[in-house]
C-alpha cells in the first residue's frame, strides 16, 4: 500500500510539473545586452601627436557608439554609431609610445572585442625635399624623388589622397576640376606596428585653375596613314606660353597618346600598327598644362 501511494504521488508530481512548465525556457537575453562585433581597421596614420583612423563596421543593431581610449592617460572619446554608415574616420590626440584601444560598445559599455594600436616611439626624421606638379585640364601629375614610401595630401585634408603609401616616383590625381585651384604636400612614411608613421610635411605647392592656363587647340589639323606610317600636321598656335603639342589616336574605343614629350613643331610622323579611326592634337603651355583636344577623322 505504501508503495502504491509513493508511485501515485510521483506520477501526480510529474503531471503537475509538466502542466506548468511545458514550453517554458530560460528568459531571453535583452537585445541591447548583446555584444556588438569589433570594427575592421582599414588604415591608421600617425604624425605630429595625431592618430588618424579609418575603419569599417557593418550595420549591427547592438552598437550604441565607438570608443577609442588612450591607455597611457585613460582618456576616452566616444563616436556615435550612425545607422546605414559603414565607414568611419576620425583623429585622436595621443603621445608617442602609448597604446590606443578601439572598440564598438552597446548601451551598457560592453563589446565583443577591439583593436589595440601601439603608437610608434619615433617618427621619420626626413621629409620629401622636392617634387614637381603638372596641371592638365582633367588631372594633376606629381613627380617626386624619394627612396621610400610617400603619402600625398591635398588642400590640407586630414587623410592622404592615395589609398596606400606610394612606393613609386609619381602619382596622378584625377579628382580635380578645371576651375579648381589646388595645393599639395608630401610626407615620408614608415610602417611600424601596422601604423603608417609619417614625417614632417613638405612645403606646400600650388597649381592654378586650368582655365587660366589652357591654350586653344591648333586649327586645320590634317592626318592620314601612308605605308604603315601616321602623318599629321596642323597650323601652329601663336602664343608665347606655348611649349608644344600632344598627339593622340583613337582606336577600337581607346585613346592612346603617341608622344612622350610635347612636340615642338607643327607636324609629326611615326610608324603605326593599330587601326586608327581619328587623330587628336592639343596644345601644352610652359607649365605643362594641356588644353582641349581637336579631333579629325583619318582620310
């Protein structure tokens, strides 16, 4: 009898537990308690006690803000997260040799992780001593002589206009307008701890608007092909600022410049192996600025 009562009590307890607990689980975690992912660092540049940071962050509903903290002083700056924006850039004042921590935080100051940056203790002592600029109607060409890496700044902007440090001796800036006046400065770059450590800025150089420098294209351009050779001639442009001419050909949807240095006479002949549809000639002034191209069809 006692055994029967014990079994009955156990069954009733089990039924009671299942009735009142079926379908229930631990309470869900509040969404704003979830940890956001860490940012993806794209670029970090340091010069003159200023750290420039460029990073990406995909939309994350749990982000409230970004935190950047100087571990030397404990100073922290917060950058608000903006929905729909995935690329952020800002500058942070920090001393050489310190560590900086960048992370994404939720409303309770919690985050999944972050990026630790060790600021270089020394910066390059040298700077780019010389460089030249050539202004064209649709671009500015920079030529510099530096054995290492270089960053290029335009109009005093915080970040350089090149996407990564340049190892060559030249750069073409196509982000210009005919009526725009621009100035450029260069910095020597060393990589250290994943940071672009930069030296002092070079002296700024300016280029005037192309509208003040453009010369008209030559008139009466004539061109033809004979015996596999391109023959072109034109009327000279009578202007004391004229340096020479540039010659172009149009073939299969592409424009190809024929000459390396400006042509100083008003005719040109060279061997040609492509199917040329049109020939164009432009004027170049003494500062290297090229004007409009005048096109003619091959006869």
